[in-house]
């Protein structure tokens, strides 16, 4: 099976930064904490970068809310998998 590789561009990075910093502000936490949590769940590569083409067409507010919701859902699923 071939490993899937994601192409990365400056725009993808900008979108990820906006989601991380905006999410951190909304959740009243640091950008570093938000990055660590998103990265631990694989959301940066598996959500923000993978679905860049869809996500960059949405509003900043929608992107932030969607990222926070995905983070909560993925963390909860991770906790359930560990039980």
C-alpha cells in the first residue's frame, strides 16, 4: 500500500495558524496548548491540511468553531478507545 503524502503550501500553513490561534483565543488557552492538542490528535495534517481546499472557502469563525468541535470529538473518541 502506498503511503499518502500531503502537499504543503504557505496558504495551508496560514490556515492552520489561523485555526490554532483563533481556537486558542476562543478556548482561553495558549496557542502552544492548542497546537499540542491538535497535533496529538493528528488534526493538523488529517483535517486542516488534508481538507484545505474545502476549509479555506469558509469563514474564519466557521473554521475556528469547526476545529474546536473536531478537537473535542477526536479527543473523546481517543479516550473511549483507551478504555
